[in-house]
């Protein structure tokens, strides 16, 4: 399971049809993209659950991986469930359960957690690591925003596809330098209720699981 499979939410409404630019120490700021991402971050308040279909394309654009992932999110907490992997984060620590290996690894939540593994933080703090660029609005009402890394990464951009009318994220793509691509399609979304225990791995209810605590 790839690290990027964790996540995946972002919400938003279009505010402008053409980009406006101002200048800061980091260079030009696309005000249209900034407004979109600010609203996207605001949409992460409360508790939401969603499912994501993840597809990885190789350099020849052939499908090499497919996985459905269910996510429960209450920023900065989240829970991710896939076939053999479960990830729990209570805002302080992260438990990653590998079912086949009967092992759960515990690590501290880091401000340096990479990119789309924490979509709320990506949206809230993107300006520290990315330059946002508003691309266009498609004929079907889909707004497109690119996030381009300020420092070298294994990919050259994250592209967000957003329903301009409803503000819901439709799709997110990670474009890699080797021409491969990760595609994350939102397949369900709803407001929901959650308990604190939903974001913590319960060792008592999972006997036989080895705990590797790296904190």
C-alpha cells in the first residue's frame, strides 16, 4: 500500500474565473487558487467520512494498482481502512496496522508527514511547500487547481479537480516525473459522528498483534 493512499479530501467553491496575482517573498501568489484552497480547508471542519478509489498508472498509462479506501476524518485526526492496512491518527500519534504481518507500528504525528497523507494539513499549509496555480474551469463545472512543489520531490505536481458549484473534490492526481500517475477519485462523502476511540488503535481488542512503538 502506498503512503499516498491515505487520503484524500478537499472541499471548495470557486470564487473567480480568472487568476489575480500579488507578490510575496515566495514570488507570485495566485489569489484565485488561494481563495479556493482557503475554502477547501474550511470545509474540513467537523467530522466527515468518505471513500476513495485509488488507481495507479505506470509510465505507459496502464493501470498497475487499484484499491478502495474508506476514511473517517476529523482534522487533524483520521482513520483509514483498506484491505490489509488500517491507519489511525489521534492528532498526536499514528498507528499503522499491517494485518498480514500481525504488526502495528506507532510513530509520532509529524509536521513533515508527506503531502496527501494528511489532506487537511496539505490544504491549510500548502503555501509552505507548494505554489498553487488556478488552471481553468471545465465546461462541466469542474475547477482545476495545481499544487507545484517548491522543493524537489518525486512528483512535479498535485492536481485537484473540484465541483465549482458544490465545492466537493471529485478527483486528485499526483503527477510523477517518470510519467506515472496516482489518481484518487472521491466515490462517497457524508457528514458523520465519531468517538475519540475511532482514531486510536485498540490493542486490547486486537490480541496477537505485535506493537512496534517508535515514539
